[in-house]
């Protein structure tokens, strides 16, 4: 069995709140809510645990002031969580689901960054990631990096994984991705069309994606919501249609895609099948209430 390490620097309490209908500017009473351990790579880990029991390990820094419930939720989902305690709190994300309109609205509530010397935490998290990579075949590094961590941190983590010969999927954007492609090019870059344009300053056309993947000598995958997914493998183009489903909760569809894609690609190295598996996982997730669910 191939094993995948999911690394998440954006751990989140995901609270999904269900309404018969939701009206702006009025008092709205929910039917119920559900709470999940979340964050981009954590959502991917949940999907991987459902695809193949025991195939995933998860590493996160966790705010020490409110980490106990997160640890319990992760253990319940079989995420094999290892963590480093850091000052402060884990942030929250509230998802408002309007069942009448079939809409999903996300509210990300970031906790204030605690200004402290993070050098000890940096050493601990890098050591933990390096140790876990020894027993894994691939890594997903996904989500935002809080300002307490150094600018080069994601590039450093990618460099460690690549030096160990691991397949790496990167799902983050902006300066962090720009820094990464200069120092440690991810095996796979998976972002959406708007993120591609914002990061690289060019439209997410198949020609541009092919040219960039040829230059970087890697795989680039661009998801585009309800439009087909575009990809290129060292300049070779691919396109995969999305599955049309009646969505219940679209939160974590991209994270679910990441899980399906890397699980299938790691198994056989077939990018076409990996795109299809990622698309299937995203569609299954959209039809379920829990983020990162099949």
C-alpha cells in the first residue's frame, strides 16, 4: 500500500450550519450544525482515509488554546494526526447551507496571529515532517501559510520531500508558490483558474499551462468549477469534464479532487485516470454534507 502525508498549516474547525432558508439582514435560526476537523490538507486526508484505510498520515501545527476537540475529531476520522503545539487558537470556518436555494456560503474567521519566537516550532515541525516522509511515498502540501512562519517555509518543506524522492502535490498560491517554483518545483501543482492567473500573471489557457509545465518539467492541474479541468504533463495537454451532480455542500471539492488525483496517480502513473478519479471524488464530496467526504 502506498502512503501519503498530508501537511496542513491552516488547520480549521469547520462548522457546517444548516438552514431551511437563509435571508440576508434578518434573524435566521438553523436546523442543526455539524463540527469537523478541517483545513485543505486535512480535508484531503479525510478523503484518502475513506479511499483506502491506513494510506494517510497527517501533520499540522495546532493552536494550543483550543486543540483538544480538533485532535478528537481527527482521530475519529482516522487521519493518523501528528502535531506540534503552537501559541494561540485554531481558526474557525462557518459554512452556511441554504437548503431552499442550494447555496453554500463560507465564512473564514481567522484567529489573531500570536507574535512570538517561532524558531523552536519551526525546528519541531520540520523534524516531524521529515520523520513522517520516511514512511510515505507522496506528500500533499495545501492551504495558506500564516505569517508566523517564514516566507521560504513552503519551499523548504517541498525541498525536503523532493530530496527524499517523494511525489509532491502543492495546492497553495501567490508568493509562496512563486518562491517554490524557483527553489523546489512541486511534482504536481493543482490550483484553480483564478489562482493560476493571480500567481503567474497570465490566463489559465491550455497553451499557457502546457508552456509552463514544459518549463517546470512537472504536472499542472487547473480546476475551473463547473467547467472542465485542464492539465498538462511536461507540456502534454489533458482535459477532463466535470461530473454534473445536485450539490449539497461544495466545501472541500478541490481538496477531495487532490486526494483522488494523487491516490490514483501514485498507484499507476496515469494522469488521465488520475484526473477522472479526482473529478469523481470532487463530485462525491459535493453530494455529501461533510467536507472531504465520499
